[in-house]
C-alpha cells in the first residue's frame, strides 16, 4: 500500500488489570469497558506474533528504529518471566532490521531489583506515574480500599534512581488536577530528579467534560502556567515535555508530544489478546472508539495504517476542525488531543474540550518567553552576520565531505587549511574571501551538481584553489598558491581577474606575495601584477564608498558567479562607465539619506558588493537580491538616480529578509494557509505576504518623503500587517518582525 504512515511505536498491553484503583483511569473508569473480556496476561503466542509483525513492518518501511512500550493495566503484574519473554522475542525479531527502544510505563508498586536487573539486561527504560506530593497523589492514585500508594511509589523511584539503575530512569508522568497546589506538585516531582516530566490533561470529551471546580474555562491553563512560572524561576531544572513542545512550536519547530501540534500519529496498540487498536485514550470517548477490527494473527500492520480512524489522524492541519484551522495558535496546540475533541453528534470534528485552556496556555507561554525566544539575528546585525558566516562554512564543509576523494580538490583544501593555520593574517584573509557573497553562490551550485550526479569536481576545485590563492595574496602569506586557469583567465575572489594566456588556453600558474604586490610564475617566467603594477592583464575589482569614511563596497563586474540574479549582469564596465555609475550611486545614496535616513543607514549595514545588471529599471524599480551570501545586491546599470535609490532601498530590504530566513525561523508550514494580499489578485502564502510588507514599508516611507506615495499605501500595509498578526504560521521571531514593521510604518507616517 502507498501513502501510508509507518508505525514507529507499539504500545504492548502485557497485563490488563491493575493493583491500584485510580478514579481518573481511562482504561477502567471511562466509556470503553472492553478490558473486562480480555485475558489478564498476554500469551507467549501474542508476544511472538506481535514481534514478527513489527519486524515485518520495520523491514517493509526501512525503519531505522522502533519503540515498544510495555503497558497495561499495570505491566509489572505480568511478572518477570513473561516480561523476559517479551524482551527476548522483540530483541530477536528486530535484530539486524531496526534498533529497538524498549520502555515500560508503570505505577511502580511492584518495582524491585529483580525487575530492574532484567530491564538493565535489555535496556528497558522506566517511566513512573506520580501526581506530585502525597496530598496530590492521594487525591486519585489509591488502592481499592482507599490506602495511599505514595510511599511505595517514592520507594520505587528511589530504587530506580540508585546507581545500578539510574540509566533506566525515563521520567515521571503526572495527571493534572487543578485542585492540587501547582508549585507543590512541581517541587515534589523535581525533587525526584527525573530525566523528564510529562504533565497530562485528564481525559475528557464534550460528552464528559473535565472537572472545573471554579467553573472557569481556562482553569487548567492557569494551573499549568503557574507550574510554568515556577519551573522558569527554578531555571528549568528538568525537561517538561508539554512546555518544551510549546517552546519548540513557537520557534517554528516540531511538536514533541501527541497531545499538541499537528504531527501525524505513528502509534498502534496491541491488547493482551492480540487485538490491534488505535491510541488508548480513545477509550474515553465511547465503547469501541479505539477498535480497528484487526489482530496480529490475521492482519499486517499496514492494514491498521489504512484504517479510516488512523488515517484521520495523519491529515495534519486538514484533520482539525474549521474553527481550529482559523485559530492563530493551531500550530502549537494542534487542535488538542484527538480524543478530547469528541462530541455527539459530529464525532471528532470539533475543537478540544480544553480549547480555552490551550489557547490561554499557548498565549501565556509565548507572552512569558517571546523576548528570550526571539532569534537574536532579528535585532542584532552582528549576530545575523555571524550566523551567515557560519552557514557558508557549514555548506563548504559539506562540499568538502562530498569531494574529499578528488585529488585536485584535496590539494586546494590543503592550501585552505594552510592559510587558516597561518595566524591572524591568514584567518582574516580567509574570512574575507569566504564572506564574499558569490562564494555562497559557488558552493550552492557545486553542492547541487554533486547531488545531481554532474561531474563538477574539477570546476569546484579550480574555484577553491583560486579562493585560497586570493587569501594568500590578501594576507601576504609565504605559502605556495597554485591555480588552474581556463580560457586564459582566473578570477581571484575579492581581488580581480588575472589573464594568464590567450583565449581558449588552459594551464596552471603559481601565485605569491612579493611584499609590495603580487606575482605570478608561469613556467620560468614571473610577472608582477596588482594595484601598483599597471599590468593590462590584471583587472582589479573596483570599489565605491556609500558615504565619506564608510568602508569600501565592491563594484563586482568580474566574478563569473555573479550571474545569480533574475536578470543578467553587465559585462566589465569601461573606466568611464564605472565612473558614471559611481556618480549615480553617490547621488542615489545621498537622496536616501536626505529622505529616509533611518532606512538608508539600515541599508548600509552589511552591504559589501554591488553588481551592475543589464538594462534599466523594471516596473516599481525594485532592486534584486539573488542566490548569494549576504552583502550583495544587483542594481540596474541603466537606472536613473531616483530609480537607483529605490533599487538600493528595496534590494537591501529583500537581502535582509532573505538572510534572516536562512538562519532564523520566521514561520512554519508555509503554504498551508493562503492569505489575501492587498497587492495581488490571488491569495498568497505567508512568506510572500511577509516579503511584500517588508519591502513596502520602506517604499511607503521613501514615497512619502518624495511626495510620490499612493493615497491608500499605508492602509494596504496596515491590512496586511493585521493579517500577519493573526497568521498561525508565524513564530515568535516572525511576530516580532511584524511588530518591528508596524513601528517602521508608524515612524514613516509621523
């Protein structure tokens, strides 16, 4: 079957009875009472057949690992001999197919060294249910005669924490009761030093709503937020999966728990009789809610994956109710646990019965953490530059791993390593050439060539050798730098183009620093070149400064990798053309500083390279940011001063947003929703709407300052910002960017 999920997790019911009488247990106290007709203990035949089915499923789906959770009832009641059989059978069946992660969820009452020695032998990790301090735990987790279970559970946890078994300690599971003291509950759990704490909402549906002592629709949120505040004040001493999941999704990452987020389920339950069922919590909804009609003896696991109930939980955003799809926190809450959505009529096509709690919880955690969780790259240009530098180096390291077997590449890489080892002068020079924006273009194209199986090793090695040689010359290093030239030329990134032969000729040459300039040795002949040499064969990269005293900006019309914009670059400018273009740039920059000084200063930050593009301005006069590292911008050579100013402004805005999206998550699930745009006829994904607004805030400011603005320009931007503010895709960093844009627009309209 195609298009089916693979089950990576099996909950194996090894015993269907329990030695406690917890009044909030979904197995015994809720709607589905099917446990009464099932065997108390799983049989050897069910164990063996389940292990075979899982191994078959793992092979068919090439699963690198699978998780088996021993569950009940109370799984320890199955006894050590039956549990040993389970460990043996699954270990044997999965050997050579998938790594096996064995776990057990227990109330801990029967835990003893006999069990833990067995678990240590097979690496079975142990999770224990405990609702907090004694007062909290005794509220629900008692024996049938009303006796407390708390001291016995603490003794089990102490044993699990002891030196021989500590590595088996998986964590504590706590069911929330808002009548308990949240701080006391957390302190009691943290005091047991668990590797992780899971807080679970009591299973409830719209037919059997959760207990709300004060009648408040957000009682559980307020309780959990008090726990969060305490956890935060304690400096988050242990991971709490519920909170970690919220923080992950708010940053744009995945959900870490089934009860939140939009990730598909990948779990199947095997009852003691071999019946295959959906997730156990469905037993809270109605009799038979978890049933599939399949069993391990007659049916492969793929049939369960095709079951409509299972498929409904693989739909992500499409699987939640219409109310949830329009909610701005749905990426974090995911519509809540599937079971908690049940109502009659309508089934599961509803928001969670904890909807108000979940909204308040997500908003509360976001409000408390947004400042800390916002990516520093958004507000700190230095952090953005450092992250971008690191990204280029990571990509280059990946390319090196792909091409390390190529001798030409290995020789060039050795020179790079030599430059890096040559002290401060070497590292500074290497940083300069690696941070050249078109280094990123070259690395990305080379990685694509490798991935697509195109033989680009020689071309990549030539560029790397030229890059290393440029670093040698920039740093004045006493290192041999051999380059290969093609068609009579070699480009040295950030320095210029060296002509070493006639067009159509290929060869090799050695470059070195002379102390006063550069020299090239080709065979027995040595020629000097560089800024002072006056050699017609040397075409240096020209520079321009946006303002007196500012650093130089390269006018890059030589690098062969500058052809990365939407329109082709101009060929090498003549001396007169270069002077004319520099004059237009001067005038355009002066216009920006006169009309929109704040935006002009921001545009100058990080600008390192300008490339003249063919033709004049297009409609709107936008500048172009292409597939390159930060700092580069393409500007139409034939544009006038006003159009050039607008191109500089909008191009830098595009480049900044692109740089941000490469190193920080501004949104997630881009394209899952479509948003109306004031500037387009059809709805657009959030990435397009954000990009449009990001540019047009600056354009609106420029046009207002030059009296060319559209009458409704600001209103359109406000409508788009309002839409973005309610977009579920935005992360905390994306929302912070939207607020930044609001302030920019307000300043522009002041």
